[in-house]
C-alpha cells in the first residue's frame, strides 16, 4: 500500500489557468515517483510490478488532472486510473494484448472497420493521459501512422464503401493532433457523399479542458457533417467547473455530447459513484451513453469487475435514476456486428 509522506507539497500548478492546451500537454508528468511526490505520497513504495508497467506503458498525467486528485490519498479514484501498481507485473490467464482483436479488422492503414456502417480512423497514437486500464495499451500505433498518400487511400476506401455513413476519430486521442490537420481531415471526409456523421472519441476536453479553444470550435462548427463528441468520464470528480465551461462551448458549436465509462474496480464499482456520475454528466450537458464491461487487457487485471457485479450495479441505477441517465451496459465482443448489451433483467430506468 502506498503511504503518505509527512511534508506537504502542493499538487496544483499555479500556471494552469492561463496556459495553452499544447503547453499543458507538453508539461505532463511522465514519472510515477514525481506524480506521487506532488501528491505527498511515498514513491519508495512503488514495486517492481509498477516499474514493469511504467516501462511497457509510460505514465502521462497532465496538470489539470493532477489538480483534481485528493492530496495525500493513495486510494483516490482519479489517481488509481493513472498510477502503475505492482499488479501490472503479474500475468493472468485470459488477459491479452489485443482483447478486441483489432489487428484483424484493418481495412486500410489507419482505418479499422469492425461494423458495417461505421469506420474508425486512427488519427494518432498520442494521448493526453495514459489510463492504466486502456484496452489499447499494447496497440502497435507505429503500424498505423498515416502519410499523405495513405490519407488519400483512406478517403478512396470510404468512397468505395457507400454503406459507411459515419467515421470515428480515435487513437490514441484524436484531439492531441493540431486543429489544422483535423480540419483537413474533416474537409476531406465531407467530400464523401455517404458520410453524414463525424464522431470524435476524446478524453482531452476532460483532462485538459483548455483543448476546447477557438480553433477547434471553428472547424467543428463549419463542417457539413453532424459532429458527435464522445467523452470518457469514469468518476464524477473528473468534471470541474472548467470542464463544464468547455462542454458548453462544444454544445454551442453544434456538437452532440455523449459519455462512455468503463466499470473499474476501486474507481466506480459502487452505485453511489455511478449515480453521482450520471447526475454530474447531465449537469455538464453530457448524456450517459455506455458503461463498458472491462476489456481483459494484459497488465490491468486489477481493474476487472465481473459482469454479474456490473449487472447488479446497473439494476441499482435503474431504481435510482430516470431512464435517460442510465447508461447501457455493454461489452465489445470481437466479430460481432455491434456492441453486446448485457441484460440486467429490469426495465430501463424509472419514469
């Protein structure tokens, strides 16, 4: 167990408020000992498994996220999402490097197609924050880097597939890319007649809300495609006032805001937290969308919550919340034509 140090070191960086998202991204904490020191925790207790995990999937924590972690609390749910623990050095049967078998679904370099009407574009391998439970923590991003010629191949592939009406910007985190390139992608995609929607899966507007700036809003507001922004929030304390302001700006630009969460042991595997999460999301103008069953990725078994427990949690949410605030409990199963809904055995929420 990680213990507290006696000397208090202030976690918050006073330069956060006026900084650009690019500088905040560049200044992210990339060392687990530094992370713990900033939080007043004893870094000497990081074990060999933590070092193995960090070597395989390096720590990355931006300052705005750090500022929301409770100082001196080794069990803080926001800290647990980003700190490599000794468990990461253990191998467990059934926990694999490619749990969704995405290597078999590549339609073109950078383009993954698992479903008939949607295609996923790997815009970048970079993230603003390295979540320890990430199902792509072992993903070979170097094999999906897109050259200008390959970008043309992607557009040609989409033109030749008129059944695809939605492209999903993914990664990594697509909003870690500069807006000039994203605007180019949006313009190119808008020339494909069959496309009607652009979905963006991003953690950045939450972990670095400064990312929602004028340049981002300009291209989102000008594309002919309907833009859906799917953020990724697992705990209500991830949403502060600055995140709420960023979400308001995205809505004003015309984006539809949805959230997907992952059920995570020690983070949100209790009904009070999940209820507070749905309420906080709605306050921020975001609708709960999916609650994902845990993907069995190697190095993250300590986050696993079994489906029986997940179903019970959603049943409790249904008794507490209106239906529109109860996320759908799903699991992504390779080779199936869509997400697999996990039946919870009750009606979908209250009135």
